């Protein structure tokens, strides 16, 4: 979708005002408020509401609940008409196909490059996979640490959908679930190796049992692509696909420090002890907090990325230490529980301390509904599909990065940006009121996706 230049409202032609409105709906086609669109593009509010009503009537927009709108089924017709008017037939065709693909759940290959990659001062190691080249179709196994929380379910759904779409190249896609038991995951990996898989995808906690099983994969010359949770030893995988856990930890901790004015007590609620995302995020956050002597961090509590444990630990910490200046969570999975704990304790919403942690819809809904200051760095669930794509590239004999990082958005409550942390999107615009609390917006499966109704045949 082209971004239009900022022009005084009285000089913007009607069609370009319309396109200005529609240009706000990018990426995941997140719902927007008409008043926010008017402010963003300098359009009089009455004019914006008239345009929105007209677009709703013609199907270019559709209602998304609670005063929100989003792109409707007739949007592409308007985009193509606009681009033809401006005599760019090839560009209009490719743009329409790109947008159609995104809305229908294509892997967002057109997403921006991860900023942690662009700013990385070191060169990226590349792996020449010509020795691994073999003809399709392939047998592929995925050893999953667990599907115990909404984020992991969204990641798995993305992988299943990607495998379905590439069924001409994948003869069988076998998934195991270790339920966060390292011994069981070791047995799962051995079972997949007995299935003679051509490629092994793995998301595992760091443990000696899984190290031993992955050593067996190396001995059997089965290439391994890790995703999300990183194995302990580098020699046990070909490539690792994730977002930057260190950047996530640093950015959210720096935002929290600036929110609280560099002083006060901070609660730290992490994920699963021994998992690479939790350990790296926590270490990066602690690195930030340690540079501010007036920040006092209580002991780190591991919540297993469960909302109920985030709630229980927060209530316990409040009893021990009182209301903190802020709460650092490495994910909204437990962050939603922490915010709910303050509400349960009767703390007025205006006095609930600022929180960090995204991923799950409930965290954004609570923050938006109660006016709680929140900052999050997206940890895109579509990295699972990206890992599967990376594995197919390896089996095709291509050169692939040793480390693949996916792009993450920074999400901050309105009015809560700090000098160091600016929002890509506001919490109120990211929250989905037309989806359940366990919805994960970074799924990459298009706007039709809902976790409770997911079936690979239901998505195009």
C-alpha cells in the first residue's frame, strides 16, 4: 500500500484522502479508530467519518467491533483502480498480489528486516547447503517443546499451514509435543530419526537429554533447524530462527527505567527457567537495570509463561514488598496475569505500575481497557513458518544464514513513549477486541485466523 505524502487536508483530492485512510491498514490489517485516522492524516474528523461510512457501505472497510474498522473484502478493487489511474500497471499488479497474499495468510516475506540484524556490528555467518541438496518431496519432523500456551499454538498453526501450502515438496510433516519434559523430547527426537526424516525442526529447552538426542541427529547427518528455543550447542543445528531476545529484554527494560524515572522497586517475572528466550531476555534486562543504582530488583520469578502463575507471583511479591514502581515481564503471557493481580487486589487502575510484555491479546486488552502503561516488543509467532522455509531452502542446496531474525514491532501505550523507546504501533491499535483473550496477533496467517477455529483447510 503506498504511503501518501503529508498534504494540507483542504488540498487532498477525495480519492487520495480515501487512500490515506486505507494506507493505515498495513501488516496484520489491525483495526483502527476513525478518530485516530483523522488525526494521523490531518483530515477533519467529520470528513474522516464520512469517508469511513462510505467505505463501509462499499465493502472497502468492515466493522471490527467497539468502534474499530479494518480493510474489507473490496479493498483490493480500490487499490488497483487507484494505481491504474496513476499509470503503473506492473506496479499495481504486484502490489495487489502482495497485499492479497498478506491478507490471505502468506508467509510475510515482505515484512521489514529485523532491526537487530541491521544494527548488528558483526557479519552474519552463512552456511553453504549444497551438500544437503536432494530432490523433493521431503519427510520433515518437528520436535516441539510444548504447545502449552497461546503463543506456541499460534507458532504451530503457522507451521502446519505452511506445510499444507507446500505439500508438493513435503510428503510428510510429523509433529511431536514433549509437554516441556526434556527426557520426553529426547525420546521424541530419537523417534523422528527412526522415521528417516530429511530435516528436523526443533524448539527445545536447554538440557543434557536433548543435547544427546541432537548429537544423534548430527551423527545421522540429519540437518537441524532450531526455532524460538535454542539448543545448548552450536554444532547441533544448521540455522536458528528467532527474533532477538536480547533486544527484547533491553528495549523493554530501558523503557521501564525511563518510565519510573530511574528509581524504585522492579518485579521481574520470567518465562521457563533454562529456556533460551527467558534466560537471554532476563540477562539483557538485568544488564540495563544494573546500570541504575536506584533501581531495586526483587528476585526473579519463573512463571512458565502462564497467566495464572504471573497473577499468583505478583500477589505474593506485593505482600512482601508492597506496590512496586514497575513490573518487567518477558511476555504478556504472565504479564496479563500480573496486571490482573493488581486489579484483584483492588489497586485503582491509575495506580497500577507500568508493565512490559506482549505476545498475547489479553495483555493488550487489559492495558487498553484500564489505561495501564505497557511496552512490548513483538515476538512473532510466524517465525515457525519461517523456520520451515529455511529448512526447505537448505534441502534445496541454497546458502542460508546461520542465524535468521524476524522483524518485531515495538508496541507502547498511548502517551507512554520514552526518549529511547518509540512505538511502531500503539497498544490501543494493536489490541483485538474482535478476537479472544488468547489470540496472538503475530501469527502471520491473515485476518481470517482464529485459534479456536483453526484448520489448515480453512485458510487459503
